[in-house]
C-alpha cells in the first residue's frame, strides 16, 4: 500500500469516526458523498455495490451489508446481525455474484493477501448504517456459500493487524456492544415515528426527506451508565439542538413528561435561541403511540434531579 493510499484510508477512518460520534450512524447519502481529501471527494462506498473498491484507491476501502429486501440474492443481508451476536469471533461476507475471478471479488482477495484494514458498514435500518472498524479479512474461500465467501474479524483501535485468532473474541465483544446501541437507537427512532418528542420535527414520508430528517434528529439515552441499552423507553428522540440543550441542562424533562427550562434561561434569556428554549418551559412531550414505549418515569426522574442540581 503506497503512502497516499494509506493517508486516504486513515482519513476515511477518521471521517467515519467523526460522523458516528456526532450522529450515531451514517445515512446512505453520507456514504455516497464521502469526504474531502486534498481537494478530491472520496466516496466511502461503491454505489449500488457492497464491495467498496472506489476509483481513488487501488485497493478495497469498505464492505457494506444493505438492509434486506425481498429482491436480495445475498443471504448475508438477513444473517449479518444474527452472525455478530452468535459468532465466536468471525462472521462471513458473500462474494459478489460472478465467481472468484470477478473483479470486485479479486479486490477481496487483495485485501486478504495484503492484510488491509477496511470499514464494514452494516445497515441497522433502511439506508442507515453502523460502522465497524478496523475490520480484517481473515480468509478468502471461493468454495464457501453460493458464490464464495470471506471471513471477517473485528479489530480493536490500535490493536494488532490482522487480529490474531486468540484475540478475535475481544474485538467481537466491542462490535456486539456497538451494534446493540445502534439497534436501540433505531428502536427509539421507530417508536417516535422519526419525530422529535419536543418539537414534532421530522416524520417526513419520502425517502429523501426521511434521510434529511435523520441528520437533524438524535437519540438521548436516559441511562448512559447502563451496561446494555434498554428498549425504546430508555431513550428520547430529539432534534440535535434539543438534545444538546438537554445534555447541557439548559432544559430538563420531568417525570410528568413536561419540559422545564433552567433558572438561568428563565432569568437571562436574550438571544433568539435561548429565548426559544426558555419558551419551551411547561411544554408537554409528544409521546410514542404505544404506552410501553413512553420514556421510563424513574429514569426521567433521576435525570431531572441532575438537571435541578446543575449550576
């Protein structure tokens, strides 16, 4: 791998890490748009394909497993989540249709032979992805599955390359934890029908509008100390602005599902943004239609106590 390719690969990892931390995941549009590198836009994936050999790089950058559809010919689309939770260290990824000599399948071979770290994008909802990285191809087997398969192992940041067999369980545990949180966030999004619990923003019907609104919404976890995420009652779907205000204790939400503004905002709000937050005081949350998905009152009460104590 030449130096420029190595720099692009590291920049891609850093870009995906930033998006994942900020947004909790990546939309299909964000994968296609990619990132800016030395005045060039580098896509993160190859459009309409799972094996992401992009034109700007000589070797494989990413793998993608899309949300399963009735038209899918690949078994790994419906089995990927189950594999991650039931695996003892590795999962499989299907070759593209066409056999081992087909071009993109040779890129899988090269990544295996050269021991290249790649990004694995796994769909957790239609056109919405959780990123695992680094991921290593540990085997390339043209006889496995219907078209041939590779085996993938999940690495740890700063870990050995590729992941030795005895260490693969540790990377898998981290991957499982990340996927559980991604699935929790999607359950919250679904419970609120993609609408902010405070403002009602979101909920658009067209695919393009839903993708745009996903970038405006974020899940606030009510029990960040939990070892494993709860069901939808353990979170709130908010706009990014409202989540930031909630986490900064500018607004709180009590166990009666009412928004409360901080004393600072009530006393000293002057600019349009803080005035808008102040004016939320007393507003009632927009709750999911199913009562069991309503925010857990005990978690809200504990979180509200922190809000009251905040300076």
